């Protein structure tokens, strides 16, 4: 979950190979360039962007996009803070044979602390590198069966449009990638920059889904299957009225044992984890729908809108109205 304070981002690399969908590559570059410009302006640097964005290829040579256009690149595999792998079309096995250096590079970058994102078929590169083994992932719906067969160790989620696990992010398609980039902009550049980019680019975007909750993937990387099952149950029932005593009993634990194991596995107390699930869902609803604060409060599990507003401020340092207004106002 973002801490709503900017984490410095200096360098982004967007990986291009033959067959890349140029539109997905340029969408990533445009979003992050816009963020860099706004971040620079916020820091008093005028129109000097604070984020360097490089298009790279495995060998530093130009690539031929899906549409046949030859795309120039800025260099070869490097050491960025953020790696983005756009969607591509073509024979993946052929690409692996031609570019065996991509897998080791991705593993090295992940070990060094880089955030890595795959969009649609770009997720195949993360899975091929072994980075998604035992972790939740998603990809474009047309390739679900192929992905599941090829990577049985990956927990493919066919219901989610965005997944995160250990700084590895997957987006199922173009619209979900936009939401993922906004999340990352908020994480690295701060709330106001993300909200400005949203107003600039996404004001009229209509989604057929709720973007969902990000920031919980790292808390699922533990070895307690019962607690993982409860985390998944909470994601499906976060708005319900229930007692943790009943949840613990239904999963074969005393409340004391449940509380201890949940915090040991996730780092959060159960109530705080549930509150974060609800607040993250509320953030998505506030920024992507016109539902009233009262309606959103009820939909995420709080009958008292005033209590919800206080809790929202505790988690985000913003009131629900302030959060929504920053996303929806049209000034610069």
C-alpha cells in the first residue's frame, strides 16, 4: 500500500522487442513523462522532468513493432528503478531463443530492488524468468489457458485486472495498465502528481471494472496457508458484517491463535488489514465513480459515513471529498 509520500524515482526503462505493441509502449512512456514533468514542476524545476525514461532493447538495436514500424531505442539492458514490459505479439519461444539475456536481467533487477511491471503478454517474461512462481499474476484473457499450462507454478488469477506481489506487477490490458501506472506514479511521485496525471489523461475514461486494491501482494508472501486463505476470504467479504472470532473458528483456530498467526504472517493486525482493504477500495471508487461518499461508505462496510471519513483521513491524510476533488477538478 502506498504511504502517500513520494518515494524518489529517477530512472524508468521500457523493454522493447520485435512484435511489441507500440501503443502500449508509448502509453507507458507518455504517462510517466507526464508524471516527471508534473513532479519537476512541483519541485520548482519548471518543465524539467524529474524522471528519466528510456526505451531499451535486449541488444540496443532498433526493433520492429507489431504494426511494422521500426522503433528506435535509447540503449540496452540497464539498471533502472522501474522496468516496464509492454504487450507484444508473436512467437514467444522464438523471442526467448533470440534474447536469452532478458530472464537473467529481470532476476538481477528484481534482486537489486527494481519494481517490474508486465502488461498483457509482457507478463510472460516475468513468468519465464521464474519471478512469479508461487505468486499471484494475471494476463490478457485470451492467453489465460496458455499461460496456466506453461507456468503451473504461478497463481494465475483470472478475475483480477491488476495483481501485485513483491514489487512485481501484472496488468491484464491497456486500461488496467493505465490504472497501474497511476498507482505507481502515486507511490513514487506522490498523490498530487498522480491526481494531476489522472485529470490530464483519464478524465473521460470509462472502466468496465473497479481497479481494485494494490499494495497487499507483499503481505501474501508467507508460508501460512490458513492465513493466506483468510486473506483471500477478506478480499471477497471485506464489506460484510462479521466477527473475527467466527472467521478464526471457521478456519480451525482460536481467536488468540488467529490474531498471533495473522500478524506474524502479514505484519498487520487483522482489523488494520481489513480497514486498509476497505480504504483502498474506497479510493478506487472515489477516483473512478460519481457515487456519493455515503454510498461508498456503505459499499465498503461502514454504515456511519462520518466514521468512514475519519478513518479515510487517518489512512490517507485526506478527507474523501478532498481526495475526490483533486482527481476530478480540471485545473492544472
